[in-house]
């Protein structure tokens, strides 16, 4: 299946320049891997985001989390909030597989640290989730530790989007959702920096969808009258996980301010953040990794001047907006457990843009 992105339809969200791949992996060192599980009614998976090379537990990343709406079951954000650091890669999966994915991250960390003779007595694995129960028989909890390890083995700078990995069974605006990514280039102090985003989209009411200033959702609902078994979403519910990576030197406080702007990108697609939708943002910077117990007792850190942060705010809003649209255009038509059909946004865009 050819996986199209939103720019393939002539739509360019925002005005900032993108990185070469226009993906989160434009941030140097970041890798993404998927494991897709399709077996009978189990249509789900796991996606891992590796923040950088080497041992994440031993050399932590400055990080931040933000819960825009807390209808979700994430793991590990309490410690991220308290300490401002990330000590494992990030895994995304379905709601009932959070515990199993967290266990796999712990095992992954223990194995890596054992090879390097780094003592591990406590690990805070970070896992995000979306509920994919309309397409996936979620009670099967089909993602195993082996699946998570396989996702790590496949982690690369180039990766698929759409209905793969943690996006295999998700639904967005009543259409097929999935994994989407985008990036933006920033210039501060004469230097170039990158901000990249990856989303797991599973939110939105169909009638609210807006694309390129067009009320696309209303036109898509007109098609529902003509297409047998076509699904649609009446309410904004289901969740979206947003992962933000950057090489910009920022403090965890500044990073939290930046990732909050993911909500702007979400809103640009038409959503209002419904009661039953979990909008959770996790961010990390690859600048200035912490050296663990070998660090000096008094450490210094580098961060941008506060009044220059607007460029990062804009980058986050634009990249999240585009990543969501990419997650929908790259996803293929998929059948639901009740016999309904979740269409790809790609099937409607040519007609929508003609009007």
C-alpha cells in the first residue's frame, strides 16, 4: 500500500521549514521502531521512541510531561514531572497493554545495564496509550515482551506512518488514525535546531474535522449517506499521545512550556479536547544529557533565553498539526470489530479540495 502524506495532496500546514525527512527522527540520534500485531481480532501493536544512542538509564535526558486532558492510563509521568528527566525509551501501545509494555521497558533497561555493569534498583518506564477497542479485541492484550523487543530491533531513522505499530487499531475523527510525524527547523543565536513530533492519533468527532480551512468533516459525513457501513465519530473521545523531541538546549520547565503548544496543533485540526479523550504530551531534549553519578557535585546547564522561545512554540504547533494529518493520510481503510469500515482520509481529500 502506498502511504501518502498530507503534502502529497498539496496541503502545507504552517510556514516553517521542515527537516529532511519531516519526521521526529530529523532530531539527531532519535530512532523509532514498530511492531504491528495482526492475528484474528487482534489488530494492535507497539511503537518505541529511542531518544538517543547509548544507555538512557545511565545518561538521562532532560524531559517534561504535560496532561492536557487526563482521560488516559500513561505510566512513568509522575517521576518525569518531579525530576525533569527521562531514563528509558518511550513506548506507545493500547490501553490494556501499558503494564506489559512497561515491564518490557524495565527488562530492556536491566539487560542493557547488565552489559555495562550499571546497577539498576529502580526504573521509571514511560509508556503512553490509546484505546483501540473499536478495531482491536483489546482484552486479548496481544502485545508481548517479545513484540516490544522486536520494535527496538527495528528502530531506525526512517519508519512507516499510519496503521502500524501503536497506530494499527486507532481511529481519528471517525476515520482511520495511526502514527504520524513531522519536524520543523528553528534558528536561534545563529544556530540551527530541530523540533520533531510523533503522534498516536485516536480522537475527534467527524463533523469537527478541519483541513486547510475547509470544514472537511461535514463533507465526509455527506459521503456516509452513500457508503455502506462507513464509520463516523459523534463525540470527541479516544485520546492522542504526542511525543516531542528537540536538540534545542532548554530546561525541563521551558520544555514543558513548549510541549503544551501541542494543544494548539491539535485544535487546528478542529478538536476541542473532549471529556473522554486523553491528550498527553511527553517531550525531551537531546542537548546536555546528564552524566549520572560521575557528574560533578555542582553542575552547569545551558538553555535558551526565555524571550526567544516563541520559535519553539510555533514549531511545536505546526509539527503536531501536520503529524496528525500524516497519521490519517498514511493509514489504510480498516474494518472494525462490529463490521463498520474506517476509511482513510486519503480517499476523501481529492474530492474535498475540489470544492
